[in-house]
C-alpha cells in the first residue's frame, strides 16, 4: 500500500512530531494514485502488474492490445479475450459471419455476397425465422458493423419467416414446387 510506504519514508522522527493526523493526511493524499501504484508495482517475474495478464486487473492490459474492456465480464473471461485476441480477426469474412450468428438460432443461415456490385460492397442475407428472441434487424446490422472492413458498405436482405402453409399457398404441391424451383434451396427463397 502506497500510504504505508510514504509514512515509512518520512521517518520515525517526522511521524512522531507530526502527530496523530499524519496517517489520515497521507492516506487521503495517496488514495488518488493508489490504483496507478498497483499497476506499476512489480510482479515476482519483474514485470509491472499492468503488463501481467494474470494480475488483478487484466482489463487495463486489454486496452493496450486493442480490446475494449467489458466490466461485466469476470476477470477470467477478460483474460481469455486478451489471450484469443478477437480483434485481430476484425474485418474478416469468418469474424463477420460469426458475429452475426450470435444473434441467430435454428439453422443460423448467413449468406454474404462479397463484391457483388463492386470491390467495396457486400450484401448480407439473413432469414428472420432464424432470429433469436429479442433480435431485430437493427441488432443484426449492429453485429455486422462490428466487423465491417474499412471502406466496405453493406446492404442487408432480410427474408421474412416462412411456413409450410406459405409454401403451399405460393407453389401449390411439391410437384409444382419442384418443377418451378428445381431444388429445395431455390424453393426456399
């Protein structure tokens, strides 16, 4: 504790002459820098605690490696995010699809047509029947924006939920649907 070190540094004679109010004064003056002192104190390995992933505050270290610290996570969850470095995959196709899938259930179908109208454009198609409870179109757009590569624009296509009744009303029988669409995948669209 920094207050203890400051009091010890003042010497016994100074402490004796300063009286009983010295300890509360030193504690109040050093309280503001106690957190910083904890971060710069050395670990047994010789590193400052701020750079020790196994230290008491890994959320501070997260900032240095480009991760937005989430105070709602446990200390162990914060350490795992730092170790896996999810921000290093930002902007990749895999990260984009994985992010969107966190808002989906069931088949979790996400179709990304990259460079469909140009080098800096992609269309993302999602079935609303795969939305998790509470997921909206705005939620999906926000999840995609987390991993949008710089300069790329997205268009979104949200297919409304379908049922077998809808299919029967649209295509009639399976024979009609097969003759019209050819495959289940194209019939589904």
